[in-house]
C-alpha cells in the first residue's frame, strides 16, 4: 500500500469476504417530515406526490429507503408507493409496488440508476391508488432514505 494509512484504514479478510475499516465512510440517513394525505399533491389521476423538505446532498449513493406508515393510505382498492425525484419517480425504488394501504413498516433497496447523484436532489414520495388518488381519504407516514456520500 502506498500513502498514509490511518489506524482504522485497514483491509480485513474473513471467510473470503473482504471489508475495509475506514474512518471516513458513514451510512447517512435523511428523514422526511410526517407525510400526511392532506399534504400530497393530487395529479388528477391515480397518483399523488409530496416532496421532502430537505434535499439529499450532492455526491450521494442511495442504498434504500424505509417508510413507517402510522395510518394506511386507504379509501381506494389499493395504494402503493415509490420514492424518487421529480421526473424519475422510482429513482430510489428498486420495487415500485410497495403497499402502503395499511399501517406497517415497509421499504425497498435503491434502484440501479442511483449509482451517483452529482447534484443535490429533492426526494419525492409518490403514492398510486387503484383508480384515482382522490379516493384515498386517509394516510400518514415518515420516510427515511439511507445513503453514502462519495468523496
């Protein structure tokens, strides 16, 4: 190895799995505010959306998300969700049919197109009802995105 190696910057091998202790890599979490049905924008079709109040910083690699649904998005026959950004609704969702119809904790891994976002991004949560988003009469959740910063 060349260069300066810090106390925690070592490569270890255990049962054919290599991992690196590194003092500069941290799993980060961006948590949304409470996302209540009344705050969503209805697209006048089966979908409605809400944007996070905070942006993901530039140079992020999103590895997944989790939603804690305290009140299911009910009133229509189904309700599914995905997390992305304006113009790419599933940017952070490898699965775009995660049910949010009932209270639960759900999540998905990040999508492959999230390899690296070089600019700050505003996450968007999109809920899709069975026929019309306007039929969904209840719902509340908090969504967390998990990411690494690429230095």
